[in-house]
């Protein structure tokens, strides 16, 4: 008999899992603490009367075969395991189900917990393959520390109670029966002896003493029986016994707690009457236990208060001394809560799988542990393929760079708790697309995970880009009259000056006319450059942008296109901070606001554009829902126009709302402004008074320490040639002539060609002499890219400069990529100056290789 339950508790636990990290986790949760911690826990137990923490002896195996051998060895040594945690998937050997079945063949009392991931194997599948189930529980991954500790404590206690109950209950029953018969016989003998007392006094006295001794032994047996009953009462499971007529004759405290009836209330009542709405299931189980001596399975029962219960029962047939069936001992474990939890988990799983958004869960190292069907479909993976891969696999970045970027993101999440934004993502087949992600931290029992909800917004971004392009074209259309006016002003002095140059003029007048031509040509080039900025279709690329440069560009556009009755004013302090943003979209914001300001002043007025730094405090942020404390740049556009009436001021940012007459506005300008500013984490403030004017304030988060790339190059004297032969290719004859004369005047020899085919002929005739080629990209018959590819095949060392007057950024981007593949990295935009072309050729010949001038175009070679 075990007098001290805690001392005799079997703490041996076997962990069977093919993952060494799982072994380590179980040892950390259940294993021995270091001596200092153990001493501290023992001291706390003595001082405060609390039980010391339960610690277990943990053994591990990596495969089912190894685990079976360890179980057999433990049995042979007389130190069996009380329970085992078994992983359901352990390639390449047995899985958890087969391992459990084989172990139970040699050790049927072992309590087993199957560890399974979300979609490995359902409880119904396990029921069909594993019998009996009273020694089987299921633990879902990821593990809950408290749940593991509770399982270990409960199941090792259960194993001990089962062993004690099997041994003590059977032995006790036999001992009581035997002693009862002996006492009955002794009592009969005592009566006979008392009847003969008169004749045999000495024998009577002896019989009396014998009777006293026998009665004392009976009392001792009854006390022992009560002790054993008390021990069974301490079990958490419901333990009851009933005769073959199903009348209850034993009912422990666990049964009272589970069902709500006291032992006195159930005495003499039948189990079927008390616990079952449907007695048929109970009847089938009872028939099996009578036939086979044992039954294990699940049953639905009811409590005293009508509660529905689900139990796992382990029933054993008890026989009398003659070997005849006498009663049934039932040990019932309540699994109602676990069944509800399983149902809730299944429901959550169905909800996750039904979501249109992709959902992934990563561990703290960024390894994916769950992905729903929408996520798998979005990224082009089969179910389960993403599990075990690093989250960087779905980023549109090189492997190492992607892992580094995700590590930085996870570090941010550990500190801030959540992140929301857009990502460049990649499908399994390499297709790039754009996603909006919301990633948050989920922490349970010290285990941290990252949950990402992802939406594919590629189509939405494409539609936004198309919308912005149409907005820019609308803006250009609204500026067209101003552009025409300014271009006519530019061309007029050029025409007059060219006429005057044909006449004989004094030197000072001659120089003045040349200056007029050069100045107005530069004005025309600047105007075209500003229009290209407005019509640029390379959106989405965000980098450091100089706020004052945005204002300066806008002032140039307005000064060249707005009516002269509108006075322009700018106040842009030199110390204004830069911002991180898309310059094309920010140009669009200013253009829309300034055009609206112009339209609000049909009779003229003052349009002011100012920039300034500000730092928003907590109070300001609390009063403005879109604001955050920190540094901001304020871009202010104000006019002295008609103002906005109070009854429409709340509607002006709504899409398609406009106060302009038909044909003069779509109602999308200000909604576009609001959308772009919000996408840059900024906000818009508006003040307006009718007949006084309006002030729009754009608040954008500033980056005080950021430095924008400068496009300005230091002025230098153009280098001279040393007789090198240059091939100039352009379909415009006047350009060929001007470039030829310029180069010849600076020490070069020049041959020319009007298209690609003529250029190849010229190059062949002068092969070995031509040191550099200056070619236009857009030409008839053979374009500049094809020509360059052909010349590179003829002479891989030939140096080539590409030029173009293309206005489309996408066209330049495509051509630049093609030229870069040919190691041609010097690109001149038309119109170019004599100094620019002389410098480019001089540097090219001096270095012997192409210089990287694509950066001036915002391109990547």
C-alpha cells in the first residue's frame, strides 16, 4: 500500500517527437529545475504551506520504434512510464497513431497525449484507429505551457490511481470476502463453544478471546477499506461501481463533483436511470464489458442539473472468489470542456479558411506555421507548402535581402506590436504583385507569434495609377491655354532674332540677338521639362524629396502658364525639412490645389505658396485624428478668390463633387489630393471665407535628417578633343550639322549618318578609327538600340552615347534597360547644350568606359 501519494507518484514521462526543439521545450516545462530554484521552491512550500512545484523525469525518443524499445526497457526494469507525449507526424518511421497502438500492446496502462498541428489528424480519425481511448488525449500545436503542466499532473495522478485501484480494490474485496467467511465460521464456532461453556469453561474462555481477536481484525479490515475509499475519493475522475443489475454500490467524491448527486442520493439507484437520456448506448457498453471484461469509449451523459456531459469511460468487470461476474468498476473522465474547445477550434478554422484575405501565422523567428487557403491561392502554393518556410519567401526581394528586411520588420513588431502597410510580394512562379498587410503580435503563455492578414491590391494600385494619369492629363489640359501663350512668347523672339542675324549688325547687337535665342530656347526646354514632370507615369517609388524643390517646380509651371492677372508669391525658407514620398504624386497635389486656386480668381488675385517646419505635440494630435506627434512639413496654398460656402465645405473632398459648371471639372481633383496626402500619412486642413479666399494646408511627416539626392552638377570647362573620330547618328539633319560643327570646333573629327543602316556602313568603312558613337534612339529603319547592339557585336569595345527627345518616362525606362544590357550607360536628354555633349564625350573617351548618367533620369541602369 502507498501511504504517501506524492512520494510514490510515478513522474516518468516519455516524449516521442522527431524535432529536437520539441524535446527541449518539454524539458523546460516539465523537467528538473536547477538546484537553487529547487531549494527556493522547497523553502516556499515549507513556509507558506503550498505544495512544491511538480517536476518530472523526462526521457525522449525521436522515432516510434525507439520509443517502443524505451517503454519495453522501462517495464523490464520495473520503472514503467506513467505517460507519453507522442507527435502525430514522425517521418520516415511510424506515425503517432501506430506508435501508440504498438506501445499499448506491451504497456496498456500508459497514458498517451497525441500532439498534432492544426490540420494533421482529427479526433474522429483517431477514434477509428485507436481503441481504447480512455488513456488518450489530444494536444493541439502550438503548445500551451499551462495545458501541458495540467496534463502531466493529471495523467500521472490518474496512472497512479488506476494502479492503486486495480491492486487495492481487487485485493481488498478478496480479503474482506475471505475474512467475512472466516469470521462467520468463527462466530458459529464461538456459539458452539459458548453452549458447551458450562462443561468446558476453559474452552469457552479461550473461544471468547479468539472471538475478540477476530472482531479486532475485522475492524482493522474495515478501517483499511475506509482508507482505500478515501484514496479513491481524491481522484479527479468519477469512480463508481454497480452490480450486474446496474444498481450503484460505490460512488466517489469525483462522481459527486461531476454529476452533482451525493453518494447517499444514488445508493440503490440504477446507472441507466440516473445518467442516461438514451439508455441504449449504455446497454451496448454494458454488454461488451460483460462479454470481454472491459470497455473503453465515449458516452453522452447528464448531470443532476440536466447538463449534457461527454465522458471517456474505462470500465472493468469485477469477479468474485469463484471467478463469477459480480460487479462493474467504472472510471469516467470528463471531456466536455475539451469537446467544446475542439468544436470552437474547428469553427475558428472554418472561419479562417473562408476568409477572402490571406492569413499567415509565423513563429518568433519568422517561420510560417499556418496559412489559410486564400493565402496559398494568393501566393500560388499548394496547401501546406508554405509551412516551415521563412516569411521572406513571399517577398519580392532576393533571398538574403528579403530575410534581412523581414527580420527588421519583426524587430519593429516586437517593439511596437503592430504594423500596417503595403509590400512588394512574389508568387511561387516569380510573379510580382502588391499587397496590403496588417501584421500584429499574438502572445500566449510567453510564446510570441506574428499574425499577418494580407490583401492583393495589385489591380487597385493599377487603377489608382491609371486614375492619376488621367488626372495629370486633365491638369495639363486645363493648363493648355497658358502653355500655348508661353510657347508663343518663347518662339517670337527666336523668330525675330534669327531674321535679324541674317543682316549685318554691330557686334553688340549680334551678341544680344544670340543671347535672346539662347535664353528663350532654355525657357522652352524648362517648360517641356516641367510638363514631363506633371505627366510622369513612374508613380509609386518613394524616396527623399526636397519640399522646397516641389514648391519651386510648381512656381515655374504657374509662372509660365497662369494668367498675368494672378500675382504669384512664394515663401520657402532654406531650412525646410525634406519628406519621404512619391514626387510625381506630390506634384499632382500641388498642381490640383494651385489650378483650383487659379480658377477661384477669374478676375485675378494673389496666389501664395509657402513651406515651413512644425512639430506637432500630443495635444494637437489628440484634436486631429489623422495627426501623430512629431516633425511635419506644412505646404500652404492660399488664394484671394471667391472662397467656399459653408454649406459645401464638408463635401469638397468627396469624389465627383464639384461646384464648377459642366465641362470645367470632374470633381475628382480634391478627392485625389486627399487620397495622396493620406497615403503619405499626412492630412489636410482647410480655412475659407466667402469673398475673402481659401487656405489649404498640407501636413506631411518630415524627415529632418534625410538627404535628397542632388541633380546639380558643378560647372566645368568643356574638354577638347585630340583628333578622335566620332560617328554622329541622327535622323534630323540640322542636329547632325550643329553637332558636327561643334565637335570639329573642339578638336574632333566627325562623320555622320541619317539612320542606323547608314551608320553601320560608315562604321564598317572606318572600322578601327571610330572612337565613339553618338546616336539618337528614335530613328526610322533601324532605331538606336538595334544599331548599338549591332555595333557592339562588330566591336565590343566601342564607346556609345545615346540621346533622345522622348517625353514618356516609361519609354525612356524601357530603352534605358535595353541599353544598360549592352553596357551603354551614358544618356543625354534633348535638348542638350554644347557643353553637355562635349563633357560627355570627353569623359567617355578619358575613362574608356560608359559613365552612369541614368541617375539624372531617375533610372536604374
